[in-house]
């Protein structure tokens, strides 16, 4: 829409964070002294999310293991991500800088698994073979609200133990039960993994709304199940949020696996996109458009089906094999559907605007965000500004500026 102008604002989120997470980690790692013994082989499990300070944390854990006279190595704990291939999962870690020359530990990546005892559970339990054949595993993961469901255990160490380390087979086993599998089977399933004694500990990380490390806990294996819900509550209280509950058009510059497990975090947009699961009561988004897919996604565009309109640029980056591997494993097919494709961001915006149902364009409530991981600074239309004038927890950064350039592309964020 020619002439569309938005105003840049900044939300005042709580900026509390760890000044140097390495100091916190250094203070807590000695808890593992009795477990990390000389000449043992210790697997460090890393996931596929973009996590603050991840390289520094993996590097320090590897250095600690070496200082104990043991031999560290890194395994991807990613379920079906990376196109469900060992090479693809190693490539994701490489993008984050997790390679032997950087972290001081080799990366051993394959999709080969060992089936573990399942007890009375209805699902198979699996573990990455490299991890299983080690002398112990240290899990490293961020704890946060999940994109598919809510329960006592969501994204975190328990899920990584069962699904991430379970590779494709582990992910399939849980997702065959749909949302119920995630909500009800992660706890007992992860308990079976922990019962093998292969998991030594977990490093649980919590981030603030600005994607900074807020808290970090080195948890012994026996502590994970009861400590993780407390860290999840902390994460939930510090989630980034949109400044208003009602949005006509939500314009998102980019989506991706490094941003959210489903590319576009439903905890921010309110859209779940899972058959049988209700969307969040707020925010309520009328039309959602997305303009690009991050390079770190390696073509995996799971979550693209949450959008109503995308650009041709995003569409051209979709690797169907990588996307479908993730979508089909999850069983949430809606998230893999292709929305309307527009030639340019401006054309996508015009399509999104048509669904608003507002009598006047001046009344349309538009938000533009970089992605769902970064919503401290965003652009809003005048109709939204009118609602925000009395808010104390935000600042107006700049006056009205054009949303598009002469070629219909987005202006710089």
C-alpha cells in the first residue's frame, strides 16, 4: 500500500540478566566432580535453537570435562530437525559456531539410535547411539513455554532427553500420540531415559524477553524433573509479548527454526495452528504476513502455515524435504501448508489489509516486528499509537516513516 507509514516504539522489558554466564557456570560445574571421572567419554547434548551464549557454555563445559581428565564430544539433540539427517544436524550446530576448533570438542552426529526399556509406557524410548555408548551425557537446553501445548514440562531438559536425544525415532514415537503425547508422555518418557543412568546432569537456561541469559542451573539428573517446572515458570513470566491484544495485520520480517521451534512462536502471536487446539485468547491477530526465512533454517519452513500471506522470496527458500520431515514427524500438518504467495512485501501487505474489515484504512491496527524472538522494538500504525499513549512501559523512538521503498520492499528495520 503506497504511503503506508508506521511509528517505531520500544517496549520496556525487564532487562535483568547474568552479566557473565560463564562465571555462574564455573561456580556450578564442580557439582559434577564425582560423576566426570578421568578417561571417561562425556557427551554434551546441544539442540537446534538459537540460545544466548550457547557457544560459550558448550565451550566451558568441554573445558571442564577435559580438566577432569575426561574426553568431551558434542551430539546434536534435535529429534527430526536438520532434515532428519546427521549431516543436516551437524550443519545446524556449525551455523551456531559449534565445531571442534571453536568449542574444543568434536561433534559426532548421526541418526542411529538405541532402543531403551519402555516399562509400561505405550511408546518406544530411544537414545542417540553416540550418547548411549558414552560414559555419561550432559544436556544443555533453554527452558521456555512450548509452541504446541502447555503443561508441567514444555521446551527444556526433559523434552530434550526424550525427543531431542531420541532423534527421529524418539520424535515420531511421542508425536504419534499428538498433543496428548507431548502433554502427558514427556514426563514418564523422560523418566525412563533418566532411569538408564546415562544422563549425568542438565544445564537449564532461562532467557529474558530480550533473548539474554536470565538464569542458569546445573542440575543433577535426579533434580531435573522437579526443578524444571520452576524454571519454566520463570521463563513464562519473562516471555516477550506484543504491546496490544488486538491486531489487524501483523507483519513479520522473518521466521525460522533458530527463532522458534515452529518458526513463528505462537506464544507471541497467539496462533497455535494445531488441529483441535484453541488459539490463545490474546493476542488476537487478524492477518499475519511473513517476508523471509532465515538462512539458519536451512530451508526448514515449519510454521509457514501459521501465516496467511508470504512473499515469493520466502517461498523460494523453502526446502520441502527438510520442512516435511519436521512437519510429518510432528503430525501437525496445518503448519506445513503454503499460504498465499505475493511477489513483494507491499503486495503481501495489500492482500493482508483486504481481510481487516475496517471501514477506514486509518483505523487499521498494524504491527511490524523483526521476528517473534525480538519484539522490544517494533513499528505500529497510528490506530495502535492511540491505544498506547497512556502506557508507561514503552517509549516512542521515531515519528512516522514509510513501510516500503519505491520497489515495494520493506524499509530497513
